[in-house]
C-alpha cells in the first residue's frame, strides 16, 4: 500500500454558510454567526463529519484505566448521537495502538449504527505508528470519501504514557495531511505518566489538552472534550475582516480550534472536583 497521501482533492468548506454556535464567548471579533444555513433548503446531500478516536491500549492501560475508558465510551455514544444538525451525518472511527495499530471497524461507522467493542490492554505504545496510519487513512481515497460536503474531522487522542516509538516521525506525516491541519484536535492524558507537553505537540495548543488522574475525572474529561469538539466541528461558520472580505479556510479552522480550547478550559475550570481514587495509588 502506498504511503503517499493525496490531499489535493480535499473539499474545502467554501460553500458552508454561517450557523449558530451557542454560548460561545470568543475574545476575537473576527467570527460571525448566523441562525440560518441556506444549504438546508437546497437539494445538497448531508454534510459529513468523521470523529476519530486514537486510543492507547498498551499494557500500562490494563485494569482500572481501560475498564473506566470502556464504560465511559459506551455511555458517550448516545450523547454523540444528539450532536450535529439534521443535515449532518456523523460517523465514528476508532484507532487503537499498542504494539500494533488496529481499527475497531474497517471504515467509519454512522453514529446511529455504531456499537462500542470493549478494548483490552497489552503491549507497548506505538503512537508514531498510529499517527502514520491515521495520516494514511485520512484522505478522500481512504476514510473521508463521503460524496457530500465534509466538515474537517474531529481528532481525539487518549494515552497514559510516553510513546515507545518515534512519534515525531509519525507527527510529521500527519502535519503533511491537510485534513489534520484543518481538523479539530484534542488530547487527554491519563494518570501521572502522561506527558501534556507532548500531547500539545499533537493538538497544537495546550488549551485543548486535558488530564485525568482518576476514573471519575476520566469519564468527565472524555465527555466534555468529545461532545464539545463534536458540537463545534459540526457547525458551519464564516469569517470576515473589518473590510467584510471573506477570510480563508485556515483562519476559519483556527477560530474553531481556538473556540474548542476556550470552551474546554471553561468547562474544566468550572467543573466540580470528582472525588475518586487515583489511577496511580497502586491498588
């Protein structure tokens, strides 16, 4: 299989018009929203949003961490089903990485039909290999082959430790991928060994990196990040500068990523502390 990623034919959201993003408190005046989306009144097919979960299933995740993660992901699926508008088709793709990398399903699955398969933990942390696999599949020739208009994907990384392979080489492959460049990215560090600075390299900003030290925090953080990112990712938005000229797609997605970071940090700072036993107590 070729390792060449073809991003030239990526459909940009040039035809997307403004829709509302509720309760967004941006400190930038560049972002404009409108309540109406003319696409909903045309014969254009549904827009597609693919949510990618990259999940560490290495041996250090064995036990409470993996058990809690499986439980919260089963609970999360119904919540994601409520995400998006009537004209948005939401799909999930789950990539696990330990010694090897593996997709839960061979193609992204419509959220209405998605069933979580409980994961097991074993092996080392081949995060770099996971990044390369994601870059390979995140293309029009791979997992983003919807015939309709497509939102940039949501990409959510979860890990409890440092990669055992060269993650920087894998990250370079991702950075050459336009879907990754424009996608909404977030990461969750689990336990004391997870490196938030490394995770910020993946997301591009520390504002979209969160941490969980217990099962209760894990459930809380996964739901906050996944639901918030999905809501923002499935909204159309346009940008205009002071001269009312349209600003390019890169600025649109930068604004989405900024909004994601602001809302995540707001939720994290205002969330009640969950009193549960730490993952790292050794019990």
